[in-house]
C-alpha cells in the first residue's frame, strides 16, 4: 500500500500504522507537512524576522521586537509593562484579512497530498510575558493573579478565533508555540502551570479537536514535569528540539512512548551541531526505534531556521540526519 504524505502523517499521529516515519524538513525540501504562515506583523511597518534583511518593529499586539543577528530577535518594549496601560490598550483584531492572506494564496496552488499545518505562535505564556515583561509576569502570578487571569482570557479568546479561521481553511493541524523551560528547569512551578495555564490550554485544544484538527505544540526547555499534563489535555503532537540532552530518549520512551506523538530531531544543540556522521545516524535510529515503534508516534523534524543560524548547524549534518530517518524509518523493517 502506497500512502500519500497526508495519510502517513495522520497515521503516525494517531498510532495507526504508517508505512514510514513522516519527515518534516521543509528547509531542504523533504517534508510530508506543508506549513501555512500566519502574518502577525505589518509587512510595511512592523517587525520582519525571517528575511535576509530582518527589521525591528512591532507585532500585531504592539510588542516591539529588536532584531538580532542570529535569532528572530526579542521583545524589548512591552506594551503592558504597567497595569495602568491596560485601560487604554487596544487588543488586535483576529479577523484582519491580511493575517491569513499568505496561507490562502498557498492553498490556491497546492495539491491536497500533504498534511496542512496552520500556525499560531506565542500562544499563552509567551504572549503574556511579551505584553507584561518576563520578570513582571513571574511576579504577577503570585501578587496579581486576578489581573493575569483576566489578560490570559482575553488572549485566549483571540487565539480561539484564529483556531476557527484555520478550521475554515481546512487545515489538518495547528502548530502552537510556547517555550516553557530553560536548559535546567521549568520557568514556573508545575502547580502554577496547572492552576493558570492548563485550564486555558484545555479550552484551546478542545476547540481544535472539535473542529477536526490536531493540536501540535512546540516547547523548548526541560519540561518533563508537565508532559503528563499535555497528555492529559489530549495534545496530539509535542515538538521538543533536545530529546537526548534534556530528556534522554529512553526516558521519553519509558514514560511517554505511545501516549503522545513526538516531533523531534537529533538533538539540535549537541549531536546535530558537533556529532560525527556515525553518531547522527545512531541517534536518528534510536529515535525511530524508541519513540516511533508504537504503531506510529514519531514525526522526524523540525529544524528551526533560527537554531540553524544561531548554533551554526552544518547543513551536511541536517542532510545526513534526514537520510538516516528515511533509511531507518521504514516501519515494515522494524515492527
């Protein structure tokens, strides 16, 4: 049976026996998934992070981004750094035509053979600290909880409108992003996550599922303590860029294998940067054998272009890894 890309991705996510591991490497033209962009800054006057000549500016929420040479930049002016400013703050309009214009243009010319992935970046925690400032938000979670909850609900309503619009465009899944950890620990105690954020993720993921789409979440950092919460929330796909150095592939298999579909690559801050070809191939095989051997459960990808630039990942290493996933990811050989 020859499955098309869309079928392979669906079956990997739903543990339904894909014929191979799906690939998610759009930067080198090897992807079973088609990313559809969301325009969240004004292309004429706002922040432009992903171009040859990046530009500082504001996103649609009024957060001012300063560009940096090797990253997407960072928010340096927070529009709600003083709670008094919320009295005059104007929330963005989720229904502006230009926000989905690029996605609509792509859908006009694409064949429906790939898995269609909408995007919804900086979904809750990140948007809150972009608006308030990181230190302010961490303090708020203890001293001004009611204000945080009110603002979080307004952000959630905006994001839910985006989910509805992606559903209208017929996408298969939505890629949410929220970085929850440093290289050492979560940014907040698990209790805070469960009290403040988990109920709001539930509403977001429930709506995504109700409208017939998968929920995908990218999260950097050491987030072991809240992966069970995401499983409880029925998150479909979890993207973690450092599976071996921050978690351990055996740990992920023993604790979460078969419970959630992982989207990951050879560790992007260790093996992929410094590893030999042999080591890259071995880790690729480990990921397939240990995370993808539950009648599915693994998508091989995604290498963030910002990480490639910031960490100076050798292009050859990415090619070696992709070829290894193709070689070892034929499930008929491993099941």
